[in-house]
């Protein structure tokens, strides 16, 4: 890509003065249009050191409404960031609907600076490219406009600019040994940059190469590109005739190939109280020790609980956490998304709650809501929940690649047992808070949920993050099976 670019492009001063004020007004109008249309916009600036990224970002900041954008300077990861998957810090910074995020360096730092300096291996480099493509595709699929700029200069101009910066006491701090090193090894960097740009310039998220020898030309090209991209996206949104989401219709009997995964579950399995108490004490003691071993080994753990209403998720979580040190775990109950969460990609709120290394996060319901309740109740379109199967698998793969132990439970009961538990809750004043009209309404859609659950298990049980289906008609049996599964998975992780 870069070998055909002439970075010496220029524009005359008078032409610049005639054109640029109009571009400033148009860009400000584009920001308002993006806000009105609810378009999240990500602007990425990468390129050579001293290519002028800061200058362009300052020009944008002088035009845009500061209430609607934020600039993120990407520095080497701090200690907190190192204790999470490497994309965690970028998921935390994605903009909401109608907001603009400007990245001065970005997730590309990993496949450029980190790889060039030998901080990651070739295998990690290839995996990072795959992670980047997934990240950008997931955001674009959900409606985020991503505009990526590579500011291009030749080694002669780079050297001249670095010398100028280093000669002034006011700017000397901006020039680091790594920047001089990049200039001396320009050809090697050129080849690496070319490789990265070619691998990550996609139809949805192409790179925009900006000839950056002259600041005036650079500003004009960046502004024109942004205006064009935002206008195109706003126009596309205005013409989009997406069908509103609708609830899942009652399935035909032939939609499920019986016996299904759920049909094969033996719900007659049970456990006597005495044996339960004995096993519970032993498992809780073992889990307490394993929690500390995971902390010492810096292994992060994610435990997901899904299941039918009244299947006993809360009871299992209580018995699990009673055996753990509360300083090392967090339970995250997942309910309907807030207004802020709705304005972001649906995975955003889950990326934010991931555990750091050596800690455990327990999700009481999870990202699987997209393919369960959101699908069944019509809170998302078919294309969104269909896409979510792949996105969830990619999300969990990134966690596992980082070293996270992902343990997923589906607590299964039959309709008769659920009805019995609903009635027991309704008749007990101390438990009436557990039963709502929504629970009864969900029960009336048992067949829809049965289809959704079966497809979820089939399409998201992977070698790296398998589902464990728990026979939960007997609460005692369910609790022991879940705790025993956690114990076995943690033992395997720290052995």
C-alpha cells in the first residue's frame, strides 16, 4: 500500500485559506448529524513518529463540540491494563451512540511498536491481527463508523522533524530513543507497516493513507475524508428500512430435532441431604485453596450462570461464594441494560466487568441474554442475535487466549418443577419478592426459550469454553455438580 504513496503532496496557501473554513463548518455539522442519528464514530490516527498526528487532532478539537468527543492517547499498558486481555482497555473506551472517540495511537500499537520492539512473538502478532479484525468488524456490524488514518512521511522528513523537536527545550521531551530508532530502521518499519495495513484494510474498515509532508495538505485530506465518511453513514442510516425487532413466534414441533440436548438431560438425579452436606464442606474447603492458588498463579476466572427462571442459580452462587475469600471474587448480576449500556455495543458492559489476573468474576446471567431473552422477547433483530453466536465465541476465545478460565453453566429443570417452585414462592411471604409477572409471562413462552437454549448450547459450546448442563430438579444435586465442576476446572488450570 505505502510503496505507491507520494508523501510530498502539497496545496497552495491561498487555496487552503479559501477551502478550509468551509470544511470546518461542514465537519461541525457532521458531528451534529452523527449525534442526531446516534452514530458512534471512532477516528484512529496511526503513522510515523513526527508525522503530525498531534497537529491534526488539535485541528479537529478546535472545530468539534467538546461535549461530544474524547481524545484517547494510547501509551504502553499500565499494570492494571496488563492484568486484563489486551483489548480490554479499548473496549472500555469505545464511544456510545452519537459520540466521537479519537485515538492518538490505538490497538495497532500492539502489532507495530510491540512487535517491532520484540515485546510480542510472531504467534502473538498473528493472533493480535485476528483480534483486531474481530474487534473492528463487531463494532462496524453494530453501526460504529471507524475511520483509520495512516500519516505517511519519508525518512528524510522524519529525521528533520525529530531534529527540530530535539533542538528546542520546550519540545525535547517529545523525542524518545524509540523514535530515533524507528528513523534509523525506517525500511524495516516500512515493511511492517505495509504488512499491517494490508492485513487490516477491509471493505468495512479501510485505511486512509494521508500524505503528511505538508500540514495544510494533511488537514484538508483528513477533514474531507471525515466529512465524506460521516455524511455517507448518516445518509445510509436515513435510507435504512430495517424491520423493527419482533418477538419470537411459537416454534413448530419440527423445528427441534428430538431428542435435543435438553431432552437427554436426566432430571431424576438427586442427592440425599447427609451426603450433600458432607460433599459441600469438602468442596468449599478445596475451592478456598484453589482460589488462592489461582491468585498466586495470576489466573483470571470467569464463571457464567444461565438457566430457567427458578432453576436455582442464586442458591448455587451462594454455596460457591461461601467457600471463597470475598477479597478475590465479585458477583455481577445482569439485568436489563441501562440507557448508557444500550448506547454501546452489547458486549461493552461485559468487557468492563472482566476480572483481572488472579481474580474471579461470577456472572448471574450474562452476554447470552442476546441469544435468549433479547431474541425471544424481540429486543433485537434477527441479524443481531444470529451474529451474536459468532461474536460471543470470539469474545470467549480472546478471554481464553489471555489465560482466563471460562466456566459456563446451564441449570436445567422441567416445566412441572418450575411451576412447583413458582407456586411455593408465591405462597411464602419471605419469598414472594422472587416471583414477578415477568416470570409467569416467560413461562408461557417455554417452547420459544427451549428452541433458543438448544441453539445456544449447540452453537456456543466450544473446546475452549464448553457448557456444563446441570440437572437442577434436585437443588442439592445441582449445587454439588456445579461446585465440583468449578473445582475440577480450577485444578486443571493451576496444576
